[in-house]
C-alpha cells in the first residue's frame, strides 16, 4: 500500500521498535538497527570511491556552512537498488516520489550548520529544484557508522540531539499538518570531533520525481 507524502505516520508506527519523539512541533521518528553492519560497510565503501565536496541549493556567503563530502549513489547498482527498496517499503510512500539515495561523509571538524531539507519558497533556486517534482516532504536518514566523538544531529527548536549509531534510521516530515514547510524541522549535522561519520539520505517529493 502506498501512502501520500504528507500522511500522518500511523503506518510508520506499526514497525517494531520505532520510537516517536514526543513533540507537537514536528513528526520525528527513530528506528535502531534498520541496516545491518554488512550493508553499512558496503555503502561506506561506495561513498569513499565516489565522494565529492558537498554543495547547498541557495548560497549564503558562508564557505563553511556545509563542509562535508557527498556521494550520489548509483541507482542502477543492484545493491543500492535493494537498499532503496528497503527504505521505500519502510516509508510506505510511492517510490516514484523518491529522489535517488545520497551519501555523505564527515571528517574531523566537518559539519552542516543549521538548515532545513525543504527548499525555501522565496529562495533563488526554488523554481529550479521544485518546478517539476514539488517540495521535499519526508526525509529518511541512516547513520552508517558510529564516530568516536561528535557528529550528532541536533533539532534545536525542539531541544533534541540524536547521537549517531551504525544502522540507526531517522525520519521526519518536512511539512506541517497544513502541508506547508515546517521551520521546526531545522537541524544541524554537528562537527565530528574524532573519527569519521557516514550517512545516507533519501528524500521524497510532493509529485513524481524526475
């Protein structure tokens, strides 16, 4: 069964072991051990081969705003396709609304300062990124390893800090109950203090992707 991208997450709450952060400000869910260590290691290897400097949609004049590296995983790779199917099955969202999976690598001192995953309606590149598939709705993010120190994800507006843990999935709805961008979803990829952090992210759109 497919669910709309703005649906209340009743279907997600049916998954064993899933936890919902208790806040009316946003819908934020956590599921530990979503991916096993072998899957995480395989994705990390792919990220290391294909990584490049990360970018942002709307430049803000801060060259240190996002200092990580990014990898566009090959959606035609059979292993990546299996991971994508696993996320889509868990999400219960029509796979046609999903962007390709993206990987990120954070070395010591690297971070992604406070940002939202949705595109600012008044942003310079809003039309470029949203004219076809519409706004980003759900985010599904998975930690692939546990860095020695740092690298947490912070949702400042609700005073929630989530520590990275290999295989752990976070997901949140970037929209509010009215289907509008929700500023309470602003989050920060905090600096890695020791070791390296790897994650993958899959975003969904209002309309069919591509």
